[in-house]
């Protein structure tokens, strides 16, 4: 039986991104299922580290991962201009060098990657590679068309819209994100009625993701008289910027904001709330159509109802009965979504196992083996 998985990625660790957390969390549960996981990634930032204890502390896990951080003597992250070009050329060169240097002899081990170029070079060498597809791009379109007909290539899509976009892919499965249930306090029962919470980065690609609009809407008498709002995420500068907006609107007793917290502390705050918020702007195609937000599944597992901006990506999330949808440009629809959410009883205890990383890991293993 094959019990070793190579996870090769152009991501770097540790990093304050949902993507890096998703990767480490999935690896954690592959290890729990008895697999020996070897993680390969580039040391392309000053804080990049191969120290497993550092990664365990940052991501709050205990499992053993074989960590290989590889030199990154390429322009990405070093140039002020041509950033997109430097990313692509660096990604290409790093992946090509990695595969030819470390994986030049064919074997029967399993590879998983989120890197287009890693998938391409592994596929061409005949390795069994599974590509995790979380969004679209022109490069990805071309690479998948070149390798998807190969017997040694499989694809995991994050949602059904991605699978439809890449309908020509032969071997594929749809697996939404899932939750690390071990970090939840199973004895936590009390909730603050009508407390809305948002957890995550306060901006996306240096643009406001719609949270400032939500704060302004809490000026509405119907909303501020019945609901409170907590925001967790961002750095010190964004916290100051948002606090200034909160003060200008005289909402200090209604809206609270704090910097990014540790995983367990964040989950504790989620478990105390009653409604979780999913918000983004429609100008990013990934958010609009192809995402499967990790925080959504954390909200559900914590027993929260959800209010979500009405995007195609949110309309295909599982357990739709727990969501109140609203128009991103309509305050009244937001208020109505809050009212709906306040009446939702999220008590589907029998379905909680379906959204855990343990269940997702088992499905990954069945698919890639």
C-alpha cells in the first residue's frame, strides 16, 4: 500500500493567508489518516521557514510533517515592477528545477500540488499527480488542456462552477473546503444573541472587500438597535483605519474590531457569535464565482447562521438553508438577510462530520490512491 504523499507547492510558509492555512490543515489530516507527508515549498520570503516547530506554533498543530524548503534565487518578490511577469517566470523556473533535481527518477508515489507548473512537469515525467484547482487563469486553461488527457493526472475542484469551467478534464472530483473540528470547544454552548461576526482579511488585493459599507449600514436604526458586529482580521494599520470609521459613525458600542488572532482564539470568538458574515466585492472572479470560503464551514460548525452577499459561489455552498442572502449594494436586503438569519436554528448535528477535514482527507485519499 502506498502511504507516502509528496505535497509540492509554490506557496511559502508561514504566511498570513487562508490558502497557506488550508494547505497545512489538509496535510495535518492526511497525516492523521496514516500518510507520511513530504512538503516542498520555496523559501521566497524573509519569514519563510523550514523549522517544523515554528510552523507548528504558527498554525497550531502537533502532527509531524517532513518539511523541505528550497532556495528561490528568482526575481519574484524582489522587483518593484513587472510583478506579474516576475511571478510567472520565477514559478516556471523554480518548478522546472525542483522536478528535475529532486524527482528525476520515476516512482509510484503520489503527488498533490496547487502549482500549475509543478503539475505540468510532474505529469510530463509520468508521476501520479493530483492538481488542486481553486480558481481559473489563462495559464491554467492551457496547462490543463495539455495534461488532462494523461492517465496519471487527476484534478480536485474546489466547487462545481470550477468543474463546469474545466468540463474537458477527465478524472476529477469536487471537494469544498472543510473545517478543523479539533480546535473547537465542544462544551461551548452560550451565544450572544444577534451578534454578527466577520473573520478574515479586511481587504483583498489591497482593495476593500465591502466591510466599510457594512459598517456604514449599521448606522441604520433597525440594524443597530437589534444587532452588534465584530470584525477580526487585518494588521495594525487597517485596524486603525476601520476604528476611525467606527468612531466617525458613533458606532463604538455596536461595532468592534481587532487585529488577527490565533486560530483557537478566533474560533472561540466565532462560537460566541450567532451570525457569520461572508462578504466580498464582485470585481474578483474567484470570489464571485469559484470560492469555497473556509470561514463558512467554521461558522456552520460553530452553530452560526450565515448572511452572505448574493454571489454564484455562495449559491452553490452546501447547507443553503442556513444562509440569508443580500445584495451588496442594498442596505435593506442586508437587514432582511439579518432578520432571516436571526430566525435560523443551525442544529444539524448529524451533518457536522460531512464538513470536517477528516472527511475531506478520506475523500482525497480514496481519489488519489
